[in-house]
C-alpha cells in the first residue's frame, strides 16, 4: 500500500518537473535541482511562478484556491507536489 | 466637507460644486481649478525642497512613451487591464470615407485605426530605465533621478482619488541593493514627516500592485511577502479604505535585468522608486482642510505657502 503511494507521488513529481522543463523563461535546468531546492533562489521570477501555477492547473485539471496562491506553495518541487496532492485528494 | 459621512461620490460632487474639479463627461478625467493647480505646485516645491540635498537629475517625460518600451518592461504581463495604447488613422481617402460613414451610422469606426508606436505612460519611471541603460555602465555610487509625468491607467471610477489621467512625481534610485533600499528607507521617514507637517492623518502599510487575474493574486502575495511595496495611506474618499498617496517601491533587479542596467564590473543594478500621487495629495488636503485654502490650518499653510 505504502509502496503504491510512493510510486504515485514519484509520478506526480515527474509530471511537475516536466512542466518546468518545458518552460523556457526559467534560468535553471530543473534536472540539476533537488525536489527541496528553493526555486526562487535558483532564479524563478514571480511571473514565471504564475506561468508554472497555470501550467500545473492545466496538467492536473485542478484550481488552486486563493489561500494556496502564495510564494511558499511554489517555492520548491516538493511544496508544489504537496499542494497538488492536497487538491487532488480533496476532489477524489 | 463633512468628513464623517464622506463617500467617493459625495466627495466628487462637492469638488464639482466648489469649482475645484470640472466634469468632462468621462469618469476619471477632470478639469482642475487654478487653486487646485496652485496646491499641486506648492506641494511639488515642498517635495523639491525635501529632495534637494540628494541632488537628483531631473527629467520630464511627456505622458506618452514608446510602446515597445512598455512591452519590454513586462507591463502587459502584470497590468493588461490598465494599459492604454494610442491608435491613429493611417488609411487612404477611401478608408476615410468609410470611417465617416461608419461614424454617421453609429457603428464602431475605431477598427479603422491602427496602433501607433506610442503608449500612454502608466507610471513616471517606465521611460527612464532604457534611457539610463543607453548611457552605458552605472557609476559605483549609483544614480538618482527626479521625474514628473502625467500617467494613464484605464480604471474609470467616480472616486476622485482614482483618476484615469493624473500626475506622478517620482524619485528613482538605481544602484546596489543596499543603496536603493537605504534610499527607500530614507523616503519612508521623510514622506511620513512631510504629510504630517501638512496636518493630514496617515499611516504607512505594506501593499501590493493591482496585478491582473488569479495569477496576479499570487504576484500580489509574493510582493507582500517580500515587503517590496509600501504605501502611505490617507483617508480621502473613504475612512475604511484610505487612499495610497505616496508609494515606496523596491523593484529588486527586475528593471536591471530587463534593460541590462549594469555597473562597470558587469553586475546587475537594483532599483527603487518613491512616487507622489500629486492629485491624491491635493485631494487629501481639500478633503481634510476644506474647499477654501485661505481657511486651511495655519501650520499646513505655513509649510505650503510661506516656506
Ligand atoms: Zn516608479
């Protein structure tokens, strides 16, 4: 059971990472950053984080509520994955 | 003016009734009386006096700027709803006849106009950055400019403090992160002392720009979390929602990156600006001290008229 969950999370993180890889406004190579690395420190601008936010909503067919539209939510791949799993678990 | 029960609309009506502002038929575009302009001119002198020790370089830009500059600055990413581009007719005689025909028939003739290379200036400092970048590397001690411009924002409203065309006076500091933040700190103090010397109630608070859409909500949260924008607020058209009359903005290296503003060693410049909403300050004075400037409190008069 736990293995299945871990597997699902890994897949979600890969999907999130592929959205970063497709965005050419980012000054870093997402492959070189860990899930925990701070994306703003790596050079992600506020506007780039908005693009990522919109891309994630489309990819996972979900909508972030206002309370989640914060700097912290998008500060790392791990934070984004946490937010997405909260949203998708709620809707399941 | 009865300050207890004031609303945006009643303030606007009282400004019309007292011949301080004049209607034009468009919300947010008003004629200004001689006295209103005199108050603005005297307030400008006060700002000049306070800023004089810093020896800023003054540049006056017209209210229109290069559309390409506005596009490159990223304005359309953040504030598409506020921008205004100038359109003009560039057709031949046949097109002209068609235009007049459409106009006479009450049809939308504006499709026969095309965008020009001019956009209306949304904030006094936007035309500055490429102008500075074109002059080569920024000296180690940084740069300081003093700007003034009419600005346009498309937000029609019956709140006199939310005009579509208004004047903004700015000081803009370009330099290292430390230099520009020290500049902003010094104006946070000077600005508050200045407004208090005019007998106006005010408070300074962290703020955000009116970024467009849901993504804008996040931009606004980011801006607040990082303390990039502060506003000096004075109750003008509402007590609950006081009006931002001065703003203190730290852009980090946004304009440095966009325009390649660099020091001689190649490192990117940061920038900050302090904006004075001239109409808003004048409105605050009329709102709190009354329509007759001769009857304003002696202390405020002394600061504006006698110094
Ligand atoms: Zn500015």
